[in-house]
């Protein structure tokens, strides 16, 4: 399954707010074996949201949009997504009913527009807040508030499934530039891909379709690199991802 993530907000583009939602979503989707192939941030502008969503929904299996959900003047994400489908935004009876049943107030108490969703959308309940999300075909619209976004995503997480992958990790004190020959060779010898991530040590992420191949390739590397001291290596299979 191939997915694109779109985060909405002028505050993200100005640097006033750090976009933690995209990284969290990517981590959760990766856990489910889903491939995230695009992360795009757009301003609070209906035309920009509509253009990106329309492009991505044609190219990917699903699109997750976060931010700009609610009744305030700059919450225009629902309008942008509706425009991408050529639809209007309208009161949603399911959203009103859910708020009446689960809140300390009724939908009538809320600011006008709180329960307005793209016509024909499926309402996504907000376990940690008020403003509902929406799903329209394979486009999912979630709030920008991190706790609300996370809780709402978990209500639909089962709709995101990918190919099971197995991961092994090797850490080395050698610089990336010195590892090129061995990284090339391990990928020739084994049916794996290897990611290389520098830091205090270089983390090598070995990914394969089965645990045995991932483990064999990681062991091959461990025998041929200078391992970082005092770093516990995961046991074979411990880092499996996917469903």
C-alpha cells in the first residue's frame, strides 16, 4: 500500500510549529508495512489543498490530510478536500449525532461549521476533541492537534495494510563513506535493502521480506564492520514490522 501524507497550516510553513504529525504517521504506517512516498505541507488555502489532494488521490492508494479541521476562519481543510472531489461542504448528521451522544453538550451548542463535512463523506469520530474528521473514498482528513490526530488515526488504522517486512539493525563506528563497498556487496549477496543513518554512530537498517534473510544479511555486516561499543543489537526477528 502506497500512501501520501499532507499536512496543512501556515504555522508549519513559517516555522512557528514543528510538524510532528507527519513523522508520527510515517512511523505508525511503517509499522503496518505501508509505504509512505510523499509528505507535503501546504498553507491554509483552499486551492492549494484541493490541488495537492486531487493529484495525490489519483496517484496513491490513500491520502492522509492533517490540520485545519474545525470552525475557525483558517480551518479550510474540509473545503479544500471537498473541492478536490467537486463537492460542497454540508452539515453531517452522523457528526452531530456522535457529539450529542458523546459530549457534555449538543451539536447545537457548537460554533457554526464544526460538524460540516464534504458531502457524502464518512464521519470520523474525535475521541480526544470536538471537531470530527472525515473519510472520502481513500482520503482521510484528521485534526492537526497531535493528541486528537493520533486518537482519530487509531480508529482507522486497520484500513492501512502493507507487505510484512523484517528489519535488523547494525551500528558501526565507521563513517558512511567508508562503508560503501560493504553496503553494495551485502545488497548483491542478499535480497535486502539497507538504509544508512549517521549520528553518534552509523545506524544500518537492513530490510527484507523474511526474517531469515534480514538476519543473515545483518550477521554478514556485523562480521565486516567495526561495531559501535556498548550498543545492544536486536535479536533476529525482534524488529519485525507490518501486519
